């Protein structure tokens, strides 16, 4: 598929794309709304040694850099979590503190950040501060040589934890933005997949791909035209009338070497416009003085039946029973039509009294003559 094909698919399946987009964005909004806000608070420690001269200062800095990663690992230990839990009064269990706290080393520095997360901003602050103080004491204990009172390495709190007023999660703007992007991707993907798997014929391009015969015309939908008598509707300068005139012109060049031409108008399902097309095409040909063209009996139940002035303007008329085609239904339901000419036949004007009249046999005539029902005779 080319880029143009994707765009046409989106235009054709835009309802599906919009529906998927709304569902995904709605789901993202619902999850965001139901998620409990989480607050973070951080405390920072600075790890250093106590050198006695300049040479020891350089070595001490290297030593502190190597040791600071080990101190970060201490934050995840259960023993330190139990000490913090005791400091906080035992309200929060050690396992919970281990899940809510993490430590990280600032790259290429001796700074150590301890971050605590909790639904309560003040509780998160207290946890981070308690961990910083407990770790500072733990480092001093571990780094004090036996028999001495001063530690070789110290972890000093340089930034106390504070309560935050803004939750770190959920993030509504980010979540909804991701929902929009994901909804568009999924919606367009489903639209393209459905279009590729759709075997129905819904456009002229689809017809050209499955049939070798040329397309003779396009009949658009006109709700106003179908309410009028065919002769009246086709006399107007409308796209509806023009589409039948184009079809009539194109049909003149079908089988041009054969004078005896029979056109069958059919479709896959009932109610798709076979009778409407046949009648309007007959009227259009009559208006061009090609009077021998007429619709023949069909092999399906007509969707229209009855007479309303002008030429055959059919309507659905009651239950069909065991109907077979157009001819039997006209004989069964229409009855005697038009004006009695004395010969048993009935006539009905086409709307163009100067040139055409539509004649039909009286009801009850043999079905072998139903082809003459809409025969157009020249005056």
C-alpha cells in the first residue's frame, strides 16, 4: 500500500479510528484517575575521608568513590530497614520500607541520594530523612577502626528531605498523550487490517479489480428523485438524471455490431435498485426517441410495484407470497391501469405526451406477454 492508500483507508474507516482512539484515551484517563498519587522525597549524603596531608587527600577521594557504591547497597538491607522502622515508631514494616526506598550514586561523585516514595508526602519525607540519618550512623560505625574513636570515612547529610506538593505519579498529561498516540496507532492498524481483509465491493476501484468488464456508469443516491415520477425526475438537471443519461450513452456502444441487444440488470441482494435502474433507464432511452427499449421480467421479487402517473413508478405493495419476477407481480398487483382504448389494452402517458405513451395489457393476460407491459410505441 502507498501513502495515498493509507490516507484513503483512514477516510473510509474514520469511524473505526475515532472509536478506538476514544476507547484507548478513555481507558488511559480511567486508569490515571483511579491510580493513587505517589509523592517522593530525597535526602543527599556526602561521603568523605579524613586525610592528614595532601597525598592522603587524593588517595582518600579515590577510596571514598569506591566505597560509596557499597553504602548505596546498605539502603536495601533488612537490618537498616528495621532500624528505620523503629525510628518511625514501628508504624511501617521493614518490608514496606524496603519497597518504598531506593538509593543511587551520582555518577563520578561521592554523593549518595536516598529517595522514599509514599502516598503521603510527609511520610515520604520522614522515611527519606530517617534512612539518611541511619545510614550516616551505620557508615561511621563500620568505618571506625577497633580501638579508635574517629571513623576513616564519614557520610554527612548535606541536603535534608522535604515534603513535595506535587505527586510524581500518575502523570495525566503524559498518560493521555501516550493514550492518543497508542489509540491512533491501533485505530489506523485495525482500519488497514479490516480494509485488507474486506472482500466486499464498495467502489468502482473494487469492481475494476475483480471484473474485466468496463464500468458503464455510476448511479448516485438521490432521496428526492426517488419520490418523484421517473419522467419528472429525469427531466431535471440533477446529478441523478445526468447519471442515467451517461449510462444510456455508454450502453449505446455495447455490442454495437449486434442490433438485438438484451441488457440484464441484476445484483447480489434484493433492494439494491434493480427495478429503479431498469425503469429510469427505460425512461431515459424513451426521452432520446429509442422507443423499443423496455425492462423485461426479472428473476427476483421487485422492490417496487404500482403506478403513480408518468411511467412505471413502482412501490412495495403488500406481501409477495411466492413471487418470481417483475411480470407476475405487475399482473397480480397492478390490475387494470390507464384508460380503456376499446381494444382491451390500457395506456398511460410517460410525461412527454408529444411522443410517447406506455401501454400495458389488462390484468389477467398471459404472462408470455408481460414483456409488452412497458413497451414504448412511437406515434
